[in-house]
C-alpha cells in the first residue's frame, strides 16, 4: 500500500472548502469523500460533510458525519454543538449527558441579545469591541461572530463584516439572522449571486427578506419580480414605512407612476418623511418618465410651494428638456426659498455661460464663503464657483475651488485604484470563462447601439447624432447592462458549471428593462459609460448589438472630469487627478483589448476628428451603427430629446471645437494627471 501523501490531502481539502464556500455542495461532498478515503480519521473533513448535510436539512446524515468527527476529536465543542442541532427531544437530552461525560459544555454559545440591542441602538462601535472580545473568548462559536458582523455592518464596514458573518453562517447554517445579514452585506459589496443564495436560504428558514431581496432583484434588472415581492409583503404589513417606500420606488421603476404616488402617500400617512415625494419624483426622472416626474413635482409644489428640493428637481427637469429660461426661473425660486440651496445654485450655474452682472453671482459668492453650511453644500458650491469663474475668464482662480471641491468629495467618498483593478479582473475572468459559449437560438436578437467611452469624451454628442435618425430612439445613460451582467460575472467566477443559460437570461432582462425605459420596440441607444468594460460580455448576450467607442484627448477628458461634479458616490476616481489618469489608461487598455478580440464589433470615433470635419465622421458612424444614411444626423443640435447628463447644454448647440485643447490653459495645475497618463495600464 502506498503511503499517504499529506500534500495531496491538504490540496483536496482546500479545493473542497473552496467549492463549499462557493455553494458547489455536490462537488464539495465528492472532494471531502476523496479526502476521507485517504484520511478517514480527519475530523475537519467529517465536520464539513456534516455541515453540508445540515444546510440541506438532512439531519440523519449530518448526525452520522458529526459523530464520526467526534471519534477523532471527542472534546471539540464545535462538533458537539453542531451535533446538538441535528437532534431533539429525548435524543438531545441523551446527547447532553454524553457531552457532560466528555467534559464539554454543550450550550457553549453566549447570549448576544444585549449586544444586538446595542447595535440597533446606535452603539454599534462599542458593541463591536465587546463582540470582538467574545469572539476571542469563544473562537469556534457562531453567535459572537454574528454579533461582530452585525456591529460592523451597522457601521457600513462591509469588508470587515463579511468574514465574521461567513463564519456565523457556516457555524450555524440554521440561523436566519446570519443568512439575512450575510446576504445584505454581500449585496452592498456587489456580490449579487452569493447575496441571492444567502437571502433565499434565509427565506427558507422563515426570515422576512422582502426588502433586501427586492433590492437585489432591482439591482439585477428583475424589477417585476421585485415589485411582486414587495406587494406581497405590504399586503400583510400595511403600516411598514420601509416596505411602502420601497414598493413605491419599485412601481416607479416599472413606470406605473399613479400607483407609485398612491403608495407613497400611504407611506407618508403612516410616518414616512415628506421628502419621499422628492425622492419619488427623482426616481421617475431617473427611469426616463419625465412627464410623470414633472406631474409629481406639480402636485408636491401645490402642497408646499417653497420646497427647495422639489423646486430644484423641477428646474433640473426643465434643463434636461432644453427649457433653459424656464429652468432659471424655477431654480431662482429654489435659491430664494432656502438658506442653503447649493444644488439649485450649481444647476443654475451649469445651465449656460454666465456673464458679468448675472443675479446668481452675488448669491453664489456669499454662500460659497459660508462655513456654517454642511460639507456637502460647500463642496457643491465650490464646483459652481469654479464654473462661474471660468465663464467670467478668471482662469487663475478656477483650480483653487476645484481642488477644494474634489478634496471634500474624496474625503466622503474615498477611492483606491487597487479596488478597481479587482473588479476589472473579475470582469475579464468572467469573459474568459464564457468566451466561445454558443448562445445561438436563445440570445435576444435585438440590436441596441451602445455608445461608450470615458466620461466627458463626447458620448452624449454621438448619441444625439444617432438619435437624430428617424429609426433610432435615444436611451440616454441606461444603468441596466452592468446590473444584468453582475450576476453573470459572479456565477462565471464562482460556479461556472451552473452558468447554464444565465447569459441569455441576462441579455433578455437587459432588453426588457431598456425597452420599458425607452418606450420603443425598435433600435435604441445606450450611452452608459460603464459599458466599455463589458463589451465582450454584452456582445455574447446580445449578438446583434453595435458598439461605438469615443476617443478624445485624455488631457481634455481629465480636465473636464475634474471640473464637473458627478452624482456623489459615482465616478469615485474623479476627485483625484492621478486617479483620473490611471482610470483613463485602464479604459484605453480595455478598448484595445476588445478591439483585438472583436474588431468587427467595435467602432472608434475620434472626438477631435468629429468636431474638425463632422460629415465624413458622422457618415462612417451611421454606417457602423447599421443604419441607412439620413441628413438629419448632421444637425444633432436640433434634437428635442431629454438630455439628463452634464452635457445637456452643450448638445443644444451646433458641433463646436471650443473644448479642444482646453487643458493647455491649466497645464501647470494638471501635473498629477499628465504624469499618470505617461504610465500605461496593462489588463
């Protein structure tokens, strides 16, 4: 008989643990079987086999595995405690006696109810310290790990909460709370597949997971399922403000505004804050339902005519529709109604080029210097001040305000390029796993036109050119591709053997959601910036899609990104010049990669060439998009569509070159960007 190879046992055990953690339980059992064939006395392997059977509800099999583990580790509390969960009644009483004879306290789990109460009572930081002490005292117990994970999750320390909750769920698979919290934290971290597995496990254990599960469904383009989940939950709990609020938002996502407003009013009647009306109108706008959003602002302003937030939103809606005079009037009402109104001021300033004597200037100057305002308002006003100074030709003063604005943004929304690299690797790994999969016959045959590139590279202009065509509807910056692909990326990296037709389903989920948003059965555009990283995946899920990529002088792109305020919490790289440079180079590497992988799918448009001599570039663009030529594409500024991006004012003008080489004016201030651009990023 050959001697046992310890290295092989260790490798098999590691593979089994990885499969178990990823949810591939059959594979894990098979691997543990190989381990036990070599080392039948290995208690760790028997214990994990028992844990898997316990998770599946196979109590007899779990009990048998745990008892085998006890033969090798008769005094291990974790094994006794796991075994206790597989028996009840007289068998449990007998087991207690057996454990006592072995010198083990079967009830080795400490009471954490007081700790959990402190977590919910705004004492999470102190509770975390106590929970950590308990973890050290009871290193193999489930409850201390659960308390630690709960305390960290309450403080939004997602990365630190995750391992604690993983241990809690592993040690006590029958704990609904552990599974719910694990699912919520995984969802916050963007690991949607594992999050869904945990939440469904919690649901099977009897937990109420309607709110986090509905959020997950919405985050993965399954809005209809999300609304049904919330509607069912509301039916049995009609006074839960959180359920009602989320249900209203889900209805807005489905473009059912009347129902959404009705549910919102019910939520407010039972205690939801009145600001929900603003949030709901904003949600309608975000879903492209501008008429409903305007109607919602009308109704809300009839109740509260001086509501600064609602007036600001109404002004922004008018701006995106091209009514700049009307927008200025409404925004000025917002500004005079509130002592802060920073967002209204920024929106007014962004609505066009300011001239000396504009009534906004003294208001802006006074409020920008008001240190009593919240940090978020001072940040917003600093961006507005930089824009105003540039309009007035006071270029030497611009960057002082930009540096301040971006410093404040970064302090609240930190960014690490290394985290971006991890996400990039996950996307590329998923593409390589899925590459070559035959989806013919099951993938949607729709032909959307994806317009992508760096932020501020000209994507809005190109989309407007294409949507001037009679056969094309502008979708704007749709968030749905990244949502639809999130689950596929997770599955490809964690459970490739279970991927099945998930890619085709993701493509169909995207199409369903995008068509609801655009309101067309024909060709539509999608100018989401994030598409650049997912071109390969999108091409597999949507084989007839076209991809237009904008390329612009990275120095101009970097400057424009740094001086514009994006929605807080998005474009995290945008608040540091060095990070902007690294992000641009990563984008360039992706575009090169996809161009090499699928040269017939990707068409690159040079912004400088487009603005220098538009017609030949536009003709090539129209051909690349698979469209017949129409003269209207040469006059995109005549379009009347909504433009809900930072370029809403520029696209109303004829194609111009004023922004080309604008970076030279600020060359000395942009050294970190220029240095970062010198260093290519390799995928």
